[in-house]
C-alpha cells in the first residue's frame, strides 16, 4: 500500500482544495488523516488511483511525497499494538507512521510504515494482510 503525504502551511480550505482536486479527477480518498503542528499541516492519505492522485496533487502545486506502508490485522484489544511495536523497538526499527484503518468484528487493521519495510514485515509476518 502506498501513502501520499503532503506537508504544507496550514490554511483555511486546505482539505477542501485537496479533496476537490482528487474529486475532479474521479479519485476516491480511501483513508485520510490531517494534523496541524504550529501552523504546518500534515495530510496523510491513501487513494484508489495512486499514480494519478500523486501527479494531480503535484500539478496543483502540492509537495506530495510517498511512503510504502503495509497492513497488519491485530486483535482489537488493549496491548495488541504495544506487542507489535515492541518488536520494532527491540529490532531498532523506527516506525515513521502508524494509522488505524478500520476496526471490524474484534479486529483492528493498522497501516505501518518504516524505513526498513522488508525487515519489519518479517517481524510481524503472522499479522500481515495481503503480504
């Protein structure tokens, strides 16, 4: 799974502009997370037409970057994420992003991104979705 990340000055209408660019091209936003830190907006999303979305956002002047992420399925219970992230800590692997995608029937689907994707996947092989 590929994530698109935009880091830009926050302003009124930012998410409206981003979503309109994608909507005009028929691109569906599958997940989105937006945060502001001291006036800077960080928008992290997945879409159904990755390459077209990336090009469209860049053509509109957004500095969009990408990151590979992989999906794990955990029990939706206290400590499940801690158990998995401890494996990365013990292996010295930095988690660059963690996003809960969906909770369903006692399971939590979580997207993880690291700077050592293949090594990280090997640590959580039994939890991988669509490896």
